[in-house]
């Protein structure tokens, strides 16, 4: 067998082992979490669900999806993309559906990038817009997490929480400042990236990095995207709160704004399948600090997961009836690449 074929098989084997390990972690976390649950209490709580507030939670999830597409559209429009909001919403839903079906955690982004590149005939724009969108999401979530950790302080025995939050925030802002520092980026390009450009993959990555850095020319768009992403994170918090109130669990909304961003940061860790197990276990653990019984905390987290999955699964219906999934590609002249 050629060395290239052996390398491909080895890569696929490693990816399969990684997925199996993540699956095992999810099962273990769910097992230990479920051992803490009073099932009678959970079933009784589920029977008291307020349908109006559940509908409110669904409405908040829909608003979150619309806002997410709007901020993505903003990053595309600033680079001259003519794509419509409706088409981008369809792409977002289809990508989310395949993210549920396919095993990889980045499968949704791969599908979205594929459909977007077919709609815009610009692979580079598709990739870089998603990268910047993800970076804005991670940035806003880390900021909310730092604020949450600062608000918690050592209230629940979390030693040095404020010091750690301040350190992360300082490191974050220093990293952003370095990205906007031309001298530093030239140094990175000269000392690191150009030394490995003999590999074809690195050449593609370098071009995408350059395209991503072009967004520095649009500070207003970046600020607007960051603010919209902050609103998206707030809507996610309110979804949990609406479901909790719908089950008759009354805890100050402040605790949701403190704990949910921290839970979302934990879900981002690549240790489980789509955050399964991590979400439920961390939700039970955090809200136990404010006196929420494990059965109630689990059912709140579980129902939010179910509602989110059902909303995302709508993409399957959209995919079945979408007749413009693959459009003929129209060649768009490439913009001259900017130097890093």
C-alpha cells in the first residue's frame, strides 16, 4: 500500500478512536449524573410543565437562530457577498441538521461552508467568515464567563475565582491587541508560517489567515458582530430561565447569567459528543450551589437540549424541500491578497 494510503488510514483510525473516547466520556458523565437523579421527582416535575413558557423558550431559540444568521450575514456583506438572509438561514439550518447526524463536532460548519461556497462561488470567503463568526462567539462567551466568575468570586468556595477571571480577561485583550499589531503579525508570518509553506495545506491555511486578517479593515463590523454575539449568548441564558420557570423552579435569573456561560465554556471542551454529559453534569453541579435539587436541574438541562435538538432537526425538513441546494457556481474575480 502506498505511504499516502497508509497515512490516510492511520488518520481515520485516530479520528475513530477519538470519537469512541468522547462517546465513552459522555456515557460515563451521564451515568454518574443519572445516579444522582430522583426519577419520581423528575417525572412529577415534567408533568407540571407550563406550555406557554415552553413556547416562549422555543421562541427564544428561534430568535437566537435569526440573530446568529444576522451576525454571520453582516460578516459576509462587509466583504461584498450578495447572499440573502433567507438563503443563509436555510444554510444554517441544513448545516445544523447534518451536525446532529454526523459524528464530528465540526461537521455542521463543514456542511455550512460547503453550501455557502456553492452559493457564493467563493470558498475562501465561506471559510474565513465562519472562522471570524466562531471567534466572535468564543470571544463573547469567554467575556461573559469572566464576568460570571468575577460575580461569583469565592461565594461558593471557588478559590481565586476572581484572580483567574481577571488573568483570563487580560490575556484575552492582549491577544486581541496583538492580532491588530502589524509588527507582531509580520514577525509571526516571517518566523513561523513562511518556514513551513512548502506544504500545500499550510499554503491554503496562510491564505485563509490573510483573508481573516482583512477583517481588521472593518472594525465597525467586528464590533457589531461581537455585540450581536453577546445578545445571542443572553438569549441562550434566557432559554434556560424560561424552561426553569415553566417547571416551577424559581431561582434568581442572576444565577443563570452567572452559571450558564460557565457551563457553555465547559461544553466547548472537546471531551464529549456535542457536550452530552458535560452539559447535564455541570448544570446539576452548578445549580446545586443555589439549592436546586438534582432532579429539577437535570430535567431543565434535558428539556433545553431536547428543544434545541428539535429546532435544529427542522433543518432536515428544510433539506428535503430545498431545491436550490447546489447552485451553478459563478466565477467571481479574486480580490488581491493583502500582506500579513
